[in-house]
C-alpha cells in the first residue's frame, strides 16, 4: 500500500468492492474490468481506478483485475481474515433488530456480547447473543477481547456509556444514537443517524438534484 492517506470516501467504498468481488469469485469469474465493476456497484469507473490507485498497481492495462487476487487483497486490507469481536450496548428496539442481523457480508465480524439494564433481558440469550448487565461490561470486554462497540442506548445516557467503554479499552464505536459523543483522538467513532439520513434523502428527492446525493453516498 502506498504511504499516502486513504480518503474517507474511498475507505467507505472498499467493503462495496470487496462484497462484489466475493460474488464474482463464487461465480467462478477470473477477471473483471473497472467498467464491469462500475456497472455492478454503481460507482463510475474513473472513481474506481482512482480508489484502487491508492493501493498501488492492482490490475494490468488491457487485462483488468484478477478477481481472486483482488478479493484476497481487500480481505487483508479490511482485516476480513481476522475475527473482530463486537459488543452491542443497549438491547432496545433498535438493538434487538441489530442482533438479528447476522453480518453475513463479512466472515470476520462477530457480535459476541450485548449489554443492557433491563432485568427482563439481562441473563437471556437473544438471537444467539448473551445479554449481560451493564455492571459486567468492562470485565466482559476484557475477557472476550472486544474491540468495537455498537451504541444504541438512550441519547441522554450515551456519553456516560462512551466514557465507560473507553475505560474498558474499546477501540471503535458505531454510534446509532442521535447524540454527538466525544472520545479521545485514538478512539474511532462512526455516527449513524438514521433520521438525518432520511431527511437528507427527502431533501434531495424534492430538490431534484439526485446526482449530488448519489455521488455522496456511494
């Protein structure tokens, strides 16, 4: 990989490329061009070539890309050859829905524990995931070597929970709460605001400028 920093927009597209390459590989496809990738993932071919250029020479002019080689490269780049344990914090309506999602698009993501304060849920197995009391969170994060937490607690509790997660050694947080949480610079935080995304979609729907919206979210 080149030493230059990968743009965030490029990083967000890598799982998309990887997922389609896995589909091609399973279908027995040996090579693919940037034009074919473009049609499949709805990202223009110039953007694909620019994204790939950050990682060096991944293809051959006049040949395209070797599907298996490129798939294996992105597997290593995305750490899909290494299991990452994830904790879900807050087993309410959204949290319960997320527990049902099997993260089938990756072989390397495992939700190994969930945490909640509701005595009716704590101590149960929900969709194959054990639910622990919040008081056990720090201990279980250490024991299970959990690196990432998905946060679905009430907004007013989010920052307090984040502080506990940081103390427990969490390295990344996927924040589904509407609150904008703060953490030290060495903690990666990704915010997923469903209401904001929906309102953005509605704005572009009524503005008629769908090209700007599509370019932003791919």
